[in-house]
C-alpha cells in the first residue's frame, strides 16, 4: 500500500519462553518459564500463557475485505469504547449494530496499549482484545477458539490476517472453516488397522477418535482472561472421555501482541499411565490480503526436506516433490505434510520480494533453533478460490499412534508443552 511506510521493530521481547523448538518436557508440578524456554520448576502449573514475541506492526499491505464491510467495521469501532481489563467489561448490546463485531483498533500511531472487552455475537459472548492496531476475537469457552485477527492500517482500511466467515448462527461452530481450531489429542485422521476414526490406546483397547480430535468441539473453562490474552482449560465430556480415557489437564494459552500472537498447549499427566498425544493448530489465513491480487501473487516457503501424504488406510506415503518456496497456486501444496524441517518458520508472502506484512508461522520462539524431530507443517485449502489458505504447525503427521511418527508420550506426573508463534514481518 503506497500510504504505508515500514518502520523499525521497536517491541521489547523480553525473555523468550517456551521451548526453542516449540516442545518442552518438564518435571511434575508447576511449569515455570525460563529464559531458555525450558520449564524446570516443580509443582503444578498456574496455566499462564506465554508472553508474545510480538513486533510493532509494520504496515502490511491492504486486505481484500469489501469496502462496505470495512466501513461498517470502522463505524462499530467508533461506537464501542473498549474498557481496559481485567476484568473483562461487557459492551452494551444496543450499541452493537453488526452481527460481525470484529472492529479494528484505532490507537495512536505508535500505541501498544492493550485492552479487553466482550461483545455479543449470535447469542454468545465473545472476548475481544485490542493491542496497538491489532484486534483479536475469540470464544475461549468454545474449543478455546481464536476466531479472527485483523489489523487497522494507516490509510484507514482493515486487513484480515486470520479469516472468519460471516455466520447466521453458532450451529456447527466446531466445523466452521475459519479462525484457529485446536487439534487435540491427535491431529488429522486417526486409523486402527485401516479403519478410519479409531485408535488403539496404551492398554490395547480400540477407541473412537474424530477427525482432529476432541477439543475443537469441546467446552473449555476460562482460567485467565486479561488484557494480554487468555488461558482456557479443557472440560472433557463423556464422549471425550470415551475417546481419550486418561486423567489429565490440557490448557490452551494465548498471548496477543501488536503484530503477533503466541499460543501454548500444556498437557499434564495426572494419572498413572503414559499419555500419548500429537496435537496441532489449523490456522486459516486470509489470502489474498491485497485488493486486485490472486493466489498467484503470493509465495509459500516451507523449509522441509521430506514431504508426505496419507493414504486411505492411514499409512504415510511419499509426497510431492516441491521446492522450498513456490507460488501458492501449485496444487502440490494441498494436503501435504512437510517434515525434516531445517528451520522453524514457514512464510506466506507477496511475490516480488516485498516481505512487509508477510505471515510467519514458527515452531517455538527461537528462530535459530532446529525444530524437534518429526514436527510438521501442513498446507491445505478447500479450493483454489477459497478466501483462505491454511499453514498448520503440528507436533507430528497424522495417525501418529499407529505409525509412531510424531507420537509423544507424557510420563505419569509430568507435563509437556507445544508453543507456536504467528507474526507479521516488518
């Protein structure tokens, strides 16, 4: 965008948390964050989310949201005055004119002020964070779901970073193609002996396992909601306990910054049996994000040395031969698992070398560290003209219990965590 001039990254990141590789392995008890990213203290975790390694927003390019929608969002932004939290303050419903309340922030040019409020949406109450020029909207109690991230640009337009479709109701909320569904305890399709949607537990018992696990359709309890983000604890119901019959605590913690977010999963084993898991994220990124552009105007870079796919029996097979970076229009990107990572970051950027506003998805917070073995990026989209493209950081490829690739075990009385960051390049 011609009116936008990139500026120096001035955000102070402080001490990095979480693992350099995205995975941490801890002793029993409270999980404390060390500068190295490894958790070392004993006792039970307080469920706090990791601090963000966010940078101050460097004027990414404009999005392709229709002008009428952008104007309506700006009107809502001016009508509702966010109230600093904690605690969260309820925005008056009669002052909200849209069922799409993803209003952009309107701070001073260099502001990094953090604010939290709540907004009604289709009969539900959502949480909204405003950090600098970024606005984040989430439904923490419904699958710990981040729904939308948008950025107010210097020219008054709005860029959707994370896509969310306009809905008529919350029916089938878990299946909406937008936001960031949480994939736990296993991502993708699970198989047992060639039968889809089953797995075999550590005692050899065959159990059901839905596509992408049991968390995205589950209920969560908010344990922290403040101006920096939220942490929510999974509340498994009878169906979830049948699929994953262990004694555990699973939390999802988000931290929001002016031009980035971090998310940490923490799984604590409260029982006497090892906990198998291989969780992940399903970020729906808005593409294209500039007016008059198509997917052919963007490039994806994934630093992988192996690419796999999954056959109809759940086995991992050789995937397509792809260069480290290529046009987003290549069909070989779709439904491909990228392993053997030589660096922790995948990048979705405009073609032509201008990386301002590029989306960077990272495993862990140390950009120089080698990713943990078998960690995976998944690339997917529903159709060539879909308004989104998914770059998904996973702990391993699908069907990890049966194949053993990417399967992780949490010993009794201990915890493991998985940290990712999404940031906009300056």
